[in-house]
């Protein structure tokens, strides 16, 4: 029993008395300056299902298919997933610091003397070493690695949100280009008709050649707008192909059939700012980064304190296998180490880590303010787009009536070609404006859903798993 007393005393030393560094507490919303409501006033909170798959609110099966394809094959998501796996393995490596390192060895040696006598010796041994976590440095390291893992998971969710938002944005731009192309081609058809009528009236001596030249110039301007719109459509489809992990042009043919510009809900439930902070993965990633840097203060402080290292080994040697276990010898050694002088390096590391934690806190606060700003901007953009669309509906109706009257009067010889030309230009501007306002409203919906942190499912995506 007396031989066990030193081991019991040693075990009491191994148990950590305390953890170095401050215990982390997440900052409250009050300390971050988070308001109780958005400037637009109180609003119901969006359901988790709606936020997780918000693009389905547009009711466009083609869009849904492209988004799902991007989530499955996007390469930026693949890169973010590898970072998550790296963070998970880093946590495994840090946890290994709480366990002893054990090794084994075996050997054979053969000696020969001058008389020609050979002697073979067999050896077998094992050794173990363990560094006691007296002041919680390893524990704080594990805490930091776990926070890094959670942050990597939230970073993956942030990339997912960005990919979904970019897919929907380019899809809307592709459909807008198709609508603009239809308008431009209709305008070109009218310009061809006007050129024909002006030429007939010039040949009949009813008007001067000025009308014909004006009609020819208007027709050329209408034709000149088409290549640029076609380029916009191609660029949007090329981007969609790359976002889905394919070569540019892979989706151009399948998207060439015209479809209307997606129109989402007129109103979106945004809840309160605290809801947004819980939903935004970038904000949660910044908070986890703050937790990790705070834990690393404890790692740096633990390095200032004494360290206890325990080493032990056991082994045997014999001339044959049968004698290996006849005589076994071993030893156990425990030693304390303490840095006496290092020129202030360790204390400087503590101060540097404290500065890193302060920077992480500032970054967290900035992410909170940026999230709130994004939501406010999204709300303003949606209201502005809706108002513009209402006005352009009225403008299109008026411009269409004006163009019909001007065309009829010109054909009857009751007005000049310049009046008709201005009416046609007004109609073109109104049609383009209405299409643009519809696209702006759809893009504002994208902006607002992204600002709310929509695009990932908290119940299924568990970054820390």
C-alpha cells in the first residue's frame, strides 16, 4: 500500500485547479446597441421554413431547379466544406493534448566476439509521457478549437446564402434581358413599319425626305440596342452555369425560352433585429471567433505558469523470447518546469492575444451593425421598387395611348413624324422602365432575404456537429 501513496499524490497534482484566462460570456444585445425594432416598425417574424428556402416564394420551377443544382455542385461551397472538415480535425488534434502519448519499441541485436561466438539479444519496451493540464491551458485550447469549428460551420452557411442569392440575382437578370429583348424587337418592328410609311409618303410628295431620314435613324437606334441586351442575357446564363459547377454556356439553351420576370411576395415578415442576429450565420461566426480568441487568452496565460510532465517506461531484454518476461524493469519520472526569464516573450503573447480578443469584439459589433444596415436597406429598396412599379404601370398605359394616337395622326397626315417619333420613344422608355422596376422589386426581395439570413436551415445544418 505504501507504494501507491506517491501515485495518489501525483494524481492530485494532475487534476487542474483552475482554468487560466477569462471565462467567455457572449455580449448581450443591449451592449451591442441593437434596437428593439426596425425603422419600418414592428413586424411578424418569418417562419424558419420560409427563410430556409426563400427562393421558392417566386414560384418559378426553373429557378428552383437551378438553385438546387448550385447547392449540390457549387465549387465555392465545396471549398468551404473542406475548411469545415479541417476545423473538425483541428479540434480532434487539440483534444489529444488531454491524453498521454504512448509508444512501443522492439529490437534485436547480435554481437560476435573474436572467437566466433555469436550472441543474439531481444528487447521489448514501452514508454508513455503525459503533460498535466494544471492551469487549464489545454482545456482553453479545446474551447478555442470548438469555437473555430462552429465558426467554420457558420462560414459554410454564409457561403451557401451568398451562392443562393447570386443564383437568383443572375436568373432575374437573365429574365429581365429577355423582356428587354422582346421590347427591343417589337420596337424594331414598329421602326421598320414607320420607315416604310415615311418612304411611301416621301415618294408620294406628301412630306420631305426629312421624315424618311428620321425614320431610318430611329430604326438603326432600335437595332443597335439588341446586341447589348443579348450580351447581358448570355453573361447571366454563363454565370449561372459556373455557379452550378458547369462550363459557361451549359444553361444558355435551356434558359433561352422566354419566361416572365419572377415576382415574389409584396410584403416580407422581418421580425425584430434580435431575430436577424440569431439567423445571420456571419454574425454568429463573428461571435464564435470572439469566443475562440477569448479562450486563447487562457492558453497564453497558462504558458506563464509551471508545467508538470510525467514520463514512464517499462522494458525487458533477454537472449530468447521465452525469457523476455523473466525480468522487467521500468521507471516513472515527474518533473516541474517553469520559465524564469524569456525576455518578456510569454507575457507579450498574453497581451497580443488580449488585443486579438479586443479586435474580435470590434469585428463582432461591426457584423451586428452591418446586418442591421442590410435589413434596413433591403426594406427601403423593396418599398422604392414597389412605388416605381406602380408609377411605371401608369406611365406605360399613358405612353401606349399616346403612341397609338400619334401613329394614327401621322398616317392621316395630321401631324409630323417628329411627334410620332417622340411618342414611340416614350412608349419604349415606359416598357423598359416597367420591366426594370419589376426586376428591381425581385432583386430587392433577394436583397432583403439575404439580409435576414435566409438560405440555410438551422434545424438541419449543424455547424458544430
